[in-house]
C-alpha cells in the first residue's frame, strides 16, 4: 500500500488535479467542446450560445482558465478565449504513465 500521499497530493500532480476537477462539470465540458481548432471566441459569443446566465458562464469559464485549459487575450474592450490543449495532453500523459508504470 502506498501511503505517501494520504495527506496531500504531490506538487507535480496539482495541475492534473485542477484539470480533472474542471472537467468534472458537464457544463465546463460543453464549454470546451464548442471550440474549433485554433479558434478564439469572445465571452459574449460563448455566453450567447448557452441558456444559462452570464454569471454562470463566467464562473465556469474562470474555472477552466484557472486549470489553464483556456487562454485569455484582451483586444480593446473584448476578451478572447481559446483552448489550451497542452495542459490537458500533459495531464493525460501523466495519468497514462502512472497507470502503466506504477499500478
């Protein structure tokens, strides 16, 4: 039995945990799935697509940004978001490595 991680997650896994926590919501999954390859969308464009409130949209977008799954760019008054797939790929590789080498 591995007991090293009973009290806290290893530092190297904190980003992985944030990503899986962010992906735990069907709303956030839907928000990510609307992006085309290399597409940037404004917050307004995203909010207009869904039936939930702008406040709800902003909350879920912020969770995705905090997990580094969305990148933000400001141009004047507009805020553009785009998918950042690298952290997701890294998290999946870490999980795959763990499952093939340590379990």
